[in-house]
């Protein structure tokens, strides 16, 4: 996979507030999928789709331990995006909600 393709996956994954919240939860510790799903008002299937997007972007890893699937952060995915952004110089901390609004506006303009 090329760097631009990888960055597309990473930034698309980060654009969703649910996925950002999952990443924040995984900062604390590895979690079983059922524990990740617990605070959300959505089905286990919906959370599993979010986790699949994060895994495809390389931001998390999932590991099967017996009947339980565990999720863990994969720092290399975020490092890829961070290194790319550092190429543009020093940045203030990124407000991911603002970044999401920007992406939505860009995607909407691209549909016209």
C-alpha cells in the first residue's frame, strides 16, 4: 500500500467521532470488543464495523484469545500520520472535531 493510500485510510478513520472515542478508550488499556461497545448506544455489529475501519487503517490490532476478541492500539499507524504532518512544519495541537468538519465540507464540495 502506498503512503497516500495509507494516509487516506488513517484520516478517514480519524474523521469519525465514535472511532476517535474508541481510540481514546484504548489509550488506557487493551479491551475486549464487548467492553469497547459497552459505553456506546449502538449494536455490537456497528461497533465491530468501526473497529474494522480502525484495524484496516492500522490504528488498532485485534487478537483472538479463546472466544474473546481483544483490541489494542497500534502506535505505528498514528506515527505514519504524525510524521507526514510534521513535514509541513510545527503545528498547534490538532482539533480533530474541526478536522472532521473540514473533511465533510471537502467531501461535500467534491460531490458537486
